[in-house]
C-alpha cells in the first residue's frame, strides 16, 4: 500500500522482465559512456601535450640530442628522430580519439532508443535524465 499526496492517483505500471533488462542496459550504457568520456578527456589532454612538445622540439637546434622516454628508460635521440616518434604518437592518439568519439555516438543512439521505449511505457513514472 502506498501513501500518495491527496488528489493523486496511483499510475504505477507493472515492470516486466524485459523492461527491467532495458533499464539495466540503459544504466550500464550510461556508466560506459561516462568512462569513455573520461578516457576521451585524458586522450585530448595528452594530445595537447604532444602538440606542445612538438612545437618546443621544432625550436631546438637540429644537431642537439634530447632525452626521449620509451617505457621506463630515457634515450638520447636526435631532434629528427624525436619529432618522428612524436608525430607517430600523435597520429595514434588521434585515431584513439576518433574511435572513442564514434563509440560514444553509438552509445548515444542506443540510449536514445531505450529512452523512447521506456518513456513510452512508463511515462512520467520513470526518470532517465541526469
């Protein structure tokens, strides 16, 4: 038995197993999207750092050797070698950013579809907004 405010009727809709699965899927997709957005933010920051590093290295003398970190060790590389490695890392990061953005877009489409289905059945009895 529920206590409702005066004048309000109980409009509760029964939740089927399929509905519960949709709600669970919606929740897991939201969590996955949040994780991917955090990852995307980290990739973007790292790409900005690489871009800044590339600009700084361009200002160095071509004859100069610089320390470049590979794994846990630092190696002395020429400016040209370091520039190539930075460009390669930048391309890989751009690819990761693109794939992550595509995945987020796919999740948004799934969330939109699930929202329509759940709101169609439950109306104002369910809140899927943040």
